[in-house]
C-alpha cells in the first residue's frame, strides 16, 4: 500500500518533500512508510534524503487550554457584570485556574480587584492564547514572541522529527517486481523466476549475535598448557581430590613434621573427617625411618616421627602430593618404566591474600621419572617447556624445597614487562623421598611447578587476581578476552 503510493506519486511528481505530510496524506503510519522508503532506497528505486524538522507541539496543559480555553479567559467569563467575590470565584473555577487566570487576566488589564470583589474592566475579551495554541496545533507558524510566551507558560515544547524527502532513484520503477530472496523449485517449475527481482545478498549485514558460552581465561591458558604437556609426551595425573593426608602431602615428600608449612598458619587442616584411615603400612614404616634415621646415604632429620601427625587430613597445598602418589604407584610396578606426568589443578594455602595471591590457586606441575636423569635434563626440559610458553630467555636461581635437592627458581625475561619474572620452581626429588617408595637406585625424578593464575594475569593484562578468579569476575572480560595463543 505505502510502496504503491510512493512509486505512484513519484511517477507524476518529481519529489515527495516531506514524508510525514505524505504519510498523513495517504493515510499510512510514518513508520510503515519509513520501512518502505528504506527498502526502496536499498534498491536505489528512490533516492531518499533524511530531513529533520523541528516543530512546536502542545503540552498536555496546552492541549487543555486549547480545548477548554485559557484560565484567564475562563476567569474573565466567570465574572458576572456586577462583579463577584474572590472566594466564590475561586470555588467556581478551582484554585489552579483561579491562580493562573487571575494573574494573566490582571496582566491583560481585563479585570480589577476592589477589596474582596473581582470586577471586569473590559466588555469582552478574545482568548488569544486558545487561538494561538490551535494555530500551532494545526502546524501554522507564529511569531517568536508568541512562541516564547507560550513556552514560558509550558504550553508548548519543541519537537524534532526525522523524515525524508524522496526523489526517483537511478533504478526507479513505477511498480516493483516482487523481490524474491531465494530461488525456489516453485519459481523454476512455474517459470515466474523470469520476471522476479532477486534481492541481492547483503554480505555486509551483521549476523545476529549468537549467545555462546566462553571459556574462562584460566581455562583458555589451562588448555594451552595442557596441549604443551601432551605435545611433550606427558600424561595427566588424576588430581580429583582436594583433600589429602599429611602423609602424601608432606611426609612422603620427606618434609619434616615440624616444618613451618605444616602448621595451620600455612595449611587448611580438616575439622571433620580430620584423619585418614588408610595408609600403606610398610611404606609408612620406611617413611618413618627415613625421617627419623635417614638411610640411602641420608642422616634423616633425627626427630620422633608421629603417625598421627601424618594421618591429619588437609586441603592439599600442592599437586606435588599427587605426584608422590603416582611415583609410589610407579615404584610398585614389577618393572620400572620411565614416565612423564603433569597436573594442573587447585591447591590451597592459608596465606595472606593480596593483589596476586588468593588462598587457592591452580598449580601446574611437570614430573619426569627416568634412569640417570640429571640437573642438565631438568634445565633442558625447562628450556623446552617455557619456550613453548613463549619464554625463551631463562635464568635459574638456586632455591630450597624440603623434597628436592638441588632446587632452582626459574626466571624468564618478559619483553612486555621489560623485567625478569619468577616463572616457577623446580628440582630433583630427594633420594629420601624416592628410595623408600622402592624406585630403582638409578632412577631420578626431575620436576617443576608454576601457577596458572600468574601467566593468565600477565597474558590478559589483569592486575588484580580478583578480576580473574572469584565472585567479582566480569563476564564481559571473559567474553571479550582474545583467544589465548601461547608461545607465538
Ligand atoms: O607461576 C609463577 N610465576 C609465573 C609463571 C608464568 C608466567 O607466565 C607469564 C606469561 C609470561 C608468569 C609468572 N610462580 C609460581 C612464580 C611466582 O609468581 C611466585 O611468587 C608464586 N608462585 C606460587 C606459589 O606461591 C606461593 C607461583 C606458584 C608456584 C610456586 C612453586 C611451585 C608451583 C607454583 C612449585 C613447584 C615444584 C618445585 C619442585 C618440584 C615440584 C614442584
């Protein structure tokens, strides 16, 4: 309907100057006309220029005055020739009309107040305000003075509206062939494809945003690092147990029972289910002995090792506890087979929390167990591993862990941060840990660890760990974070 009206009108007229007026004249809504204009413009059938128009429209108050008359006119016409008392008049008109009307009528010198009486000063009056409002409402133009008066009385407001002026376009047709969007079997069979207009594909049209899930940035980096381990021939360790016994988390790692990390200032001990029931008895005896008396070339710690201390359950402080279980299981095998293990999972430390530390983080650990491994092998595999993370320049600083000797902190020069960053810790597991398990003498185990949060924060430029992990994470950050591509 609207399309035919436009194309029909432009057949005999050069232009449609005002789409609003045209819509009114053909009795269609401007929005419907606007959609037709946009479509015809899309096919260059019409050339449409956007025009903005400003016009004055009546406010609700203005409409009331236009219909019922202005308060001053109502005030005047309510005064009988002999005059009337204020209160009666106020009763008659109502406080609002009385107040506004009296002021305006007085200003127009239509009335006079004699004590309590209100009297007419003129025979009759012309309700100029009502007339002007009607003219404005009919779209007539009035003087600026009038506009300012009525605007000040909040009877009119300026309204801008957008419209179009239309001309015939380069591909103008008086009747548009129906635009087909798809060539269907019916079109072919009926042959009416010959006189059909096929809508061009708007390849620039934005596809509807599809709501999909997004991997949390930590999982993005987790996946990348997991791929690196798998590419390096590592197999994942089962880390699906946050609760661990002190035995596997500490004692089996030759960490003495009085070590500061083993008190509740550093470790979350369980109140309920606070003791483990099953520990491998013979192995436990060996661990007890190596702590108390040493052996395997070690003099041990020489303290009285307590079983009940080892039985205390806790939230694991490192995934190295899982490595210990895996190495023990490996040692139980008939024949020793070299192994490469990795783990990436949550660990818990009762530490002071700050911008980069929470009471839990994800530890990444790599373990290689093989005959004759040396510190050189450890440095070599660290070079390989971190180069795949995009960190090629490494430096190693001697460090101390109760369960590795020698131990090294790993530093990498980070071009973006223009400084050396500590990127992890590493070492060779002590014989006091490995031999009680029953691993062959010539088997060494090299291992290293780092966190998942630190690289993720640096890669995604996140300065506060709470923006990465926990209730304050902003989903948009997750959504808009670029895909994590390590090492390139
Ligand atoms: O992740 C750490 N730093 C890091 C790692 C990668 C990285 O990548 C950037 C993209 C470039 C940036 C930084 N660290 C280890 C070093 C520090 O952040 C350190 O202050 C905090 N450490 C955690 C422990 O905090 C109490 C990070 C965590 C850590 C430390 C040691 C181990 C694991 C995690 C370990 C181990 C280990 C040692 C020997 C044998 C087996 C495991």
